[in-house]
C-alpha cells in the first residue's frame, strides 16, 4: 500500500460519509415535515428550506458521527468481500453502506432512552429512505475504487 492510495481512499471515505450524512439528514427532515403536514400544519417552501438547513447544522454533526462509525467496519468488510467477488463490488459497497446504517439505527435505538432516536426511522419507509443515503455513500466510495486500494 502506498501513501497516495491511502490518501485517495481516505478522501473518498470522508466524502462518502458526508454524502450519506447529508442525504440522510435531508431525508429525515423531509419525513418529519411530511408528518407535520399530515397533521394539518402549513409549511411553506421557505420554511421547509430553513428547517432543512437548521437540521443540517444541528443534527448533521451527530449524524456524520453515526455514519462515520457505521461506515468504518462496513466498508472494511466490503473491501474484504470484493477481494473474493470483485465483479460484485458495486452491490457489495452499496449494500454495506445501507445495511451499516440499519444496524446503527437498531443499536442506537437499543441504548437510547426514547423508543427511537431518529423519528424518521420509526416506519419502514423512513428507515429505507435513511438507508438509501448509506447506499449512496457506498456507491460513491466504490465508484473511484481500484483493486489495490485500501478502504
């Protein structure tokens, strides 16, 4: 392993984490706003944008930490699997990104004092939308992946 490959992989990893976290944070905001609208709240587009930005600034750092923690073992394991099945690397990394978040949601919910830490993951649709951010991060990470790279 050379320094250049390690640096390239590290930058891609950080980018993948940020992409997954931003996508997930936006998804959870919109799911929560949709729930409020279903209860009769009027949320104009400007307020929707403001709330989204506030969530990115407030919840975003917490979610980045969650995604970062989830992605380390998941992408390392995906890297190991791609050594055996290199033609499946996209499927492996996309699945690793999505499933790592599902596992993280379940683990966090098991130790959180409230039933669910992230309200958007209470239902299957919200959970799948949040997991799709992880899938997007996994896809992004692998699109620049080369066989000799390190996760």
